[in-house]
């Protein structure tokens, strides 16, 4: 056994290397551990068996924050051990990144609930060109008693459905902890999450990065006799808290779902009410659309346009390939957009100015009847507001292009 500190960059981390260390691993099995002395020895043996069956040279890297004998047992079984402070599941993977030597990475838990003796499907998918491979318990096997009913029939299917709706993906089990990826993909994902939400962040960034994705069935087993899962150790509220922070990760990484299309719909409905009424009331069958309907249209446009623009900015922030960002920048060039906004603002001011002139002409009193001037003034105010919103949106969009220049490099 050899032990070495990683140096001044992060003195809190210490790498322990076993005697029979793999010199040039193709696959790195990277696993966080917290007080898992009951299962860690058997788990490492499972990994060795899985590597042999898959015909792949691999290393087992245990990121350990335990206070029991987990590290010593793992090291004796032939795993590398990265001793790290207890800083969360996501942080464990962030800490491990400089120590990963393999071309491919396989993640999971060391509690022997995920069957690492059957890791060949992940290796085959990665060697076949996949950049991100999700395990699926629902297309594989779930041992009776391995998953609580609330997780199996409510929590996991529900959050998976939400993520698929938001991101137009086709996953069947987004909370499966056994997943593989290329090291290059993991680096590009730039993992930020410190806790449970790292799992959702990885899934979401695989979508944002447009990685070549595959899904393979896995075996999910119940806890070993005498072992309590981390959720049970932390109390009944832990699974609900984990679900909540995973939903937060989905919403934060996909805000355009709540902005772009809803905003576009509101804006379109508002414009259909507002613009035709610019010349005065319109009667449609028994209904007369008058000023109040136009004001409703103004409200819908005023809410819808900024929502739509915020959705575009959200798309740009999470557009790692930069294809959509380039398209939006081309749609809102600085000079042309600026002049169109100036013209729209001046045109709107002229429309609203007609009502101002009538107001002054009546001795600073509003007319006691509605005329076409009133309707035209509402449209003018909308044009002025839209011109200002579009100009400021265009500035922010181009600012994104300046702040994130590396995303905009490469072939157009």
C-alpha cells in the first residue's frame, strides 16, 4: 500500500493506492462511500468480477468520508481510496475528477444494491460510441423489497415524467445511481452540485450538451442484512428532501420550459386581441370587443413578451453546443434591431401622442366618449413598451455572447 497527499491544491484529499494497482485503466469505477464497512469488501470483489467478465482493464476509486473501517477494507480488496472530508455526494465526484485515469467512468453506490458484476452492458455501450449511459431498474430487474413503493410507483416515475416533458428526453429511470460516461463528457459537464441533486444535474447536462446517450437494463437488489440505507439513517423526511432538491435542479436547469413557449402563447393571444382593435371596436356575433378587451390584449402581450425573451436567454445560458445561441444572435443583430426598436418607439409615441393632443385640446380633460384615438393610443403604448423590452433583451443576448465566448467558438 502506498499513500500520498495530493499537494497544496487541496490538502484535505489523500490518495491511497493498493499494491496490485492497475497501471493503465480503460474504465474507472468511481464510488462515494460513507461508513459502508458492511458491504465495501464484497462490493470491490463484485467490481473485479464485473471487470473480468467485461474484458476491460479498470480501476476502482472509492471516495471515502467514513469514520469506520471502510477505507482499510476497500484498500485491502484492491481499490484505490481517496480520503475526503464529508462534503456531499456531488462534491465527492468533483473531488475525484483529477484522480480519474480511465477513458470511461462508471458511477454507482457501494452498498451492493447495484450489481456491478454485470457492468459489461455499460462498457459495450461506451465502446460503441455512447458518451452517457444510464442504467434503468425499470427495464431491468428490481428485487422484491429493494425499492419502497412510494419510490417505485410515485417518486421516481413522477420525476422522470417531469424531466422528460421539460427536456424532451426519453429516460425511464433518472434516479438510477448506476451510470457511465466518457471522462471527456464528465469534464465538459462541469459538475457543480454538492449534494443529491448531482444525479439530476448529470442527466440534464447530458441533454444540454446533446451527448450520444444510451440506456441499459440493470439489476437492483435490496440492502444487505444489517445495513440501513442513507435515507433511512437520515430519517423519513430524507427521500422527500432528495426529491425536492432534484426537482429544483430540473427547474433551474430548464427554466425556458416555463418561459419561452408559454410566453409566446400569451403574446400571440394578446396580439390577436390588441392589434385588430387599434381602429376601434369590433363586433363578433353577439360579442362586441371594445377597449377593455384591448387592454386585456395589452396585458397578455406585456406579460408574454418578456417571458418569451427570458426563455430565449435561458436557452442561451444552457446552450452548450451554442447552435441555438448563434441562431438567436443572427435573428437579433445589434444594428438592425436597434433601428427597428427606435422606429417602433417613435411610431408608438406618435399614436399615443394623438390622444395627448386631444387631451390638451379639451382643456386637459379626457373625452367623455371612446373614439378611434383611444384605441390607437393603447396600441402606441404597447409599441413603445415592446420596443424598449426588445432593445434591452437584445443587449442582454449579445452580452451572453461576450461573457461566454468559448461556447460560440467552432464552426458555424
